[in-house]
C-alpha cells in the first residue's frame, strides 16, 4: 500500500494547564501529541494518506494515542506496544502569550525502545515523503531504527523531511544534540527549522548568516522553512526566497504544534505541486496557507486533535489579506 507521508518518532501525552481546582491545585488536560504525529494529523486534514511508525506503552495513555491516530485518519499498524516501559508524558506550562516550557517523563519512554527489526521495510519503501525529528535520536535503540528507516526510504526514492525540534532536557549533552541535528541536516531534502535552532546548530550571529551557512554546508536540501514565532516564517528554494508574517489577530492560547501544523501544510503543498521547479507565486501561496493553519491551531489546547479544517484556513487568509 502506498502512502503520501510516513513519519517515525515519538507519540506522547502533552499535559497542558487547564486552570485551578477549588482546592487551588493546578489542573492539567491530557492532549495526545508528539511532533511527527502532529505533522501527519495536519496532512490527514488536507486529505493526504499517512502512516506512523513508533511505540507506546502498555498503558491507558498508549491506548489513547493509538485511538487518536485512528480518529485522525492516520494508519497505526506500525505503532507497537512496549510492555517494559510507559508512554512518554510531557507537562506543558503556558506563558500568558501562549509560549511553552516543558517537563518530560521519559527515562526511558516507550518511544525510545523501537528496534530496527520492528521496522516495516514495505511501509518505508512505499511513501512519497518520510518525516522524522531528533527525539527519536536521543537514545538507542530508537536512534539506530531512525537511521535505518531514513536509509530505506532514501533508497526507495522518497523525499526526506526533517525537523530538529530541539528539546534540550531530553539530551545527555547539547554537543550530542548538535551532532544528531547535523546528521539529520545531512540526509534531508526538506527542512523545517526554528530560528533558535538555526542559531544553535550553526553558531551564526544572526539568521541571515545562519541560513547562508546552512545552505553552504548542506547543499542537498531543496526546501528550507524557517519559522520565527511571532515574526512569521521565511522559506528558501534555490535562488527563491519567500516570507509571510503571522496571522496575529487570532486568540492564541497554546503554541504547541504550531510548527508541526506549518510543516504539515507545506508538505501537503509539495505533494500537490512537486519540489523540483516551484514558482515564486506557488511558494508564497504555500507559506501564506501554512502560516494561517499554524495560527489557527494555537487557538486550541494541544495539537494532534486540534488541526484546523481547510475551509477555516482559507477563511482566515481571506480575512487577513
């Protein structure tokens, strides 16, 4: 069976703040999440055929996540149950402007225990785009499985999509994080990178020089998508550069998944229009749509179940333009 996008990585529960109890204790809402799954969820909303590869624990949260994938239209046949470890949990504290701070429970998490012999070569060899991030590179055996999955997909001719998604608390050292991000940069065709991650990996003094260094060091990357939070996003393809400010009029309450929504929207555009010879107008259309989608997802708690409908995105674009 052929898929538009297959992703590998973490499935987890994002516990987001949901007010205070009568006893003045913090209340948290359990939101299904994990960056690769969020990307697939946006793609599924846009009618793309997607599948997830990963592991969850043999617990209530793992069952919630598998059920959520099904509700989102994401194939979960390659999501396995790990009996020796629990599903990873992330507690998310939201600042007044919707920005986030994380606390993780993952030592180890089930997602880190995916073995190479548990991969599906058939699934990996029959997708147009394979997507991954760095959370599956923090520990073995998932690290080795990620590397093997990339190799299988590349050999089959798939485009490789990569999002560093840096979470410093999950790494034994930031030097190791930088090495693994650099490996991801060396194998991808499509890159979504946040402004702080760009500075982290290149050591550049500013974004402009960071992008220049990135393009010099990794010339095989066809499409670079640079997200800048409240400053919007920039994109780079060959000599073409395109950008768009964010849609700030929406009521932001939680920025979890905004970058994943943005990337999912861009990957849908690549699937529809290709990546080899885009026009300036097509790329600008892509980034406007992706910015609108990512703005809308910030108006709800969580991400995987909060992806906007295409009609909502188009309506916001019409209002914003």
